[in-house]
C-alpha cells in the first residue's frame, strides 16, 4: 500500500474530489475537507431531546457543540475513492486540541462516491463553535496492490442518515452537565436555607415583641377619657339633706314610752 503524495493528489484532484476540490487545500499528502450543509448535535436535556432535529447549515451560519456532546457533520465536498484505492479520514490537529474527537471510523471503502458523514465528540471542557466551510477534516488516499473485487457498491451519502440520529437523540448527560445540575441544586439549597433563616428570625422577633409589650390584666389602669370638644360643661349636683335619725326609745316597765 502506497499513500499518494501532494503531487499525485494535485494531479488527480478532479478525480478524487469531483466537487469542491481545491489545490490550495492540499495539506502535505492529505486533502482538507470542509463542513457542509447540515449537522446534528445531541440534546443536553429531556426537553431539548423532544425538539432536536437535523438542522441545515446555511453559508455564513454557525452552531456549537457543547462539552460532552456528540455531533454528526457532513462534508461540503463529494469524494470519489477508486476501486484500486482506499482512503483514511481524521480531524485536523487544531480541532483535536480543542477537544474534538473523531468517533465515526477512520477509513473509506474502495468504490465509495459521495459526501462523508463524520461523527465527532466534544471531549474538551468548553463549547466548540463550528461554522459552514470550516476546514475540519482530512482525507488521505492510498493505492492498493490491485483493484479490489469487493467494493462499496451502494449510493454514497448526500445527507446525514436518520437512523444514526435516532441512536443519540435521547438525553445525554455529560460530566459538565452533571456539574451544572449539582451547582444548581447547591444554589437552590443555599437560597432555601437563607429564606428559612430569615423567616425564623422574623417569627422569633414577633414573638418576643408580643410577650414583652402586652401588660397583665391586674396592673391595667383604664386611661382617662377626655371630654369631647363640643360637649356641654358638667352640671354640679347638690346632694339632698339627710333627714335626722330619731333617737332610740326604750320601753317603760309599765309598757309606756320612756324618755331617754
């Protein structure tokens, strides 16, 4: 097996990359491939999983791959692998350094003609931003000792397959996602503790105020009532004279009255 050199790639570029091939994107003995017209990113929660779907990627548009999530990316270029060759695929180094990992496989069969669907995983700690026409992928072509009698004889891909989307369409909780949930729970717990403390302090203060500010019934003195502004002046009442009490009398021995 012999890998094609940069000179051989340039001489056969129209054959190997029928659409979108450009000699300026030959990198040593590989060809750079760009992000194409559609993508899919795995959902981060159950609510998003219900509405997440294959998305078109127009020229000038971009999207993000969150940390710990998978994505399917379609190449802009159509590649053609002759029956006497096979191809190897990977990601460019600068994207690997950001945490992007190719998990879709590493070769293209003899006889394949079509776009390539890359399955990638963001193993880094941060969100990765991807834009249409970003040169993320690399492809190498290698000669076989002779033309293979067994080759890829089906129609090549022109879009991302729905069957592979279904396999990762459910909620996928990453380590970063778990960290966010734990922090949210901790924050909620802290807020709840603060609220409980405030309420408890207010309740104790109210009880102390009630206990210390209410006088007991045996020491309660009725407040003087001021006369109304328009009420008539009080009328003096002269008490009536008390009639004198007659002296007590004693009975005489003969039954008559006896002077005192």
